[in-house]
C-alpha cells in the first residue's frame, strides 16, 4: 500500500517572492536616501549657513534607566536600547520586555509611531524611526523632538548625513565611533546648519521621500515576519 505524506513546506516560488520582494524594497529605500542626500548637499551648496546648535530645529530627550530585574522574556512593552537603533531604522530583535511602566519614567519614553531615535553610545549618531507599538526608550538612546513636526523628515536626513555623523564622531573622545555622547553635549555644540527657513524648505521637499521610506520599512517588517513563519512551518514539517 502506497503511503502519501502531506507536505506543508512552502513552495520555492513563495520563498523566492518573499526574498526578492524584500531585496527590492531595501534597494528602493537605499535609492530614496541617496536622493535625499543629494538634495541636502545641494541646499548646503546654495544656501547661506549659520553656526549654531541643533536646538535651532529640535531638542533631545533622554531615555530611562530601566532595571534589569524587571525584565521578562515576553511582555506588553518592548525596551529599545542602543542595539535596536540601527542605521536608518529601529529593530525589535533581542528586546527585553516589561509588563508595567515604571512610575518614574518620563512620558516621552513611551514611544509613538514615527518617533525618531538616536544612539548615544557605541556607534554614536545612528538614527531610525519607530514603526512598532508599545516601545519604551532605554538610557543611552535619545528621542528627537522637533520644533514642529514638519521638520522630522529633514532631521532624519541631516542627522544621518556624513557631515553630521563626522562632526559627532569628532566630538567623542578619541575620534572613533565607539564612544559616548550626551544630549547636553550635543545641544551645546555648534554646527554649520541651514537657516530655519531653508531647513524647513528642505524638509518639505524630502517629506514624500521619507514617508515612502517609512512605509517601506513596514513592508520589510511584514516580509520578515512571513519569513519567520515559513521557517517555523518548515521545521514543524520535518
């Protein structure tokens, strides 16, 4: 008697489509950021610059010092550390969790969709957008609070630009990226910046680019979750 085994392993075509779709979106995002870099450089070349603090555009809000004894494997709230702030995006891989918000935690540490974060330790100056719910900001991460929300696209482009990254690295002791910065240092430091009017114009120009970029980050997350589920399915079939 011939025995048949029902195979639930996902077809090769499905796996290929997920992989290729993710690669295509990542390439699209890279191109979007390159376009924004070109627009920023053009603005810097054509406009008069002012030597002033980044507080011309925004303030920097510190994270909260959570205690590790309150961490659990899975819970309601994800705690984002410097390791979760990557180059251009925020990951929730290897997060610690808690179920209750500490009483002393500032309200700004409960993060919202499209909040912009920056790392202050290790590879300093990495910036990325929050696209997940129920995230909390740990110490050594700061939140960028713009003077007005229209400046968020421009701030993302400026803070991740080579000119600003290099300036922050020089501020850190020893001139390497593996150092520490504080929000106080950053807010007191002087940079060559666009005027408020020129910067807001730049931010408005790149706003559609960055909105598209953020939507693509969400699509990438969906594809990553699909890949994880397919791997689980494959392991269950074997």
